[in-house]
């Protein structure tokens, strides 16, 4: 479970194994071994990974992508709702859980914010 979490979250951050390894002060091979399940990171590296991902160690190590428990990464009002696919005309469906938490309904208006390094954010008006 933790091996798939490392890979999934590394990819969400758009980091290569080498870039993640550099931030954690380990070798690329170490990250590769974590991701393929050959070895596991020690507690200190798990703490550092959780901090980088703005989550808790418990959520990071128990998060089950296969069971789609993306809300397990929630901490202090921050969530990972899942993956959405952009349609041909730029449309996407916001996951139901996100719509419920933020009281979004048909016709809700949002501001689209962007940062070329951090991504896109939606803010309800």
C-alpha cells in the first residue's frame, strides 16, 4: 500500500524519482525500491514525505488508493478528492464529495486561479 502511495503522490506532485530522492536526501534507487515494494522508508522519511504532501504519517501509510479512500489524506480542511478527466471542451465533473463539502450545485460560480508551478485552483464565489 505505501509503495503505491509514494508513486501516486510523487506523480501528483509532478516529481521524478530523482527529484523526490534529492528532496529526501536519498538515492533514486532508494525511491525506486520504495515504489516497487522491495523496501520501505524509515519513520523519519515517512514524516518528511507526509510533510511534503501536507498530510499525516498515518494517512500517508494507511491510504488505500484501490479502495478510493482519497479523503483519508484530509487534514485541516485540505482534501484530495480524486482524479478527474478533462473533456474535449475543457469541462470536468467535480467529484460528488467535493460538491457536498463546498455546497456546490448547478449554477454555482467559481473563480479559476492558476500558478504555473503549483497548478489550478477553484474558489467558490
